[in-house]
C-alpha cells in the first residue's frame, strides 16, 4: 500500500498551498491577517520575517516610550505590545510547526519556561541586582539553575524546529 503524497518542486515560486511565496513585508500582512488563525501551514520565511518585524516594532515603540515618558511607562507599553502580539506570534508559530508535521501545542514547551524572562526580566534581575544574591532563599538557589537549563533546552529546540525545512508532502495539517 502506498501513501498518496503531493510534492511541489522546491525551486518553484509557490508554497504548499499553491500560493506565491511570501517575502518580507507580505509575511507581516499574512500574519496580521491571520491574527487568530492557528490552522494550516506556514513557511519559514513567513514566520521569521514576522518574528523580525514584531521584535523590531516592540523595540522601537518601547524605546520611544522610554525616551518620552520614562522607564515605568515603557514597561507598561512593553507589556501591552506583548499581549497584542501574543496571538499572532503563537498563530504563526502553530502554522510553522504544522509545516514540520508537529502540533502547535508544542509551543507550550517553549513559552512556559520563557514566560518569566518575557514578562518579568527587568523587575526580577533589577531586584537581584539591588539586594544581591544573598537574598535568594534555598528554593530559588536550587530551582533557578534548573529553570535556566530547561529554558536553554527549550530555546535550542525552538530554534531547531522553527528553522527546520518543512515537508513538501501533504501532512495532517495541510488544510488548505
């Protein structure tokens, strides 16, 4: 018994759905238009261009807010941007994982360990810098290295999966 697979020439100008490949700014529009769309497949270029634009936009807006209104307002602006971009980044990530035939729920393995770094980095490390490491209790002394190790493993896995070339054949997520 043979599997029914559809292949597309790797050098063609079309992606898996028969649509033109996204480049640069069109990847941003695709991801914003698919704000809550966690189905289908997404190319590497779509994900990475969107990720680049989202990161640069956050950086520029937070930098401007910090220069205009100070650090405390910039922290709130940063948090607002994170919540605004959370859905499209997760949706683009789910579509990217679908491209390599993995469930979008695998992002939880990456997002959960990274959430303290994303949301509390400035306050937590600023606190440690002001009181010193002697203020850490026994739980943090043992827990922090494990958390850092788990986070490093999650980041390496994230980088591997999200840079991995997608499968050209149809898979269980090819809903287009």
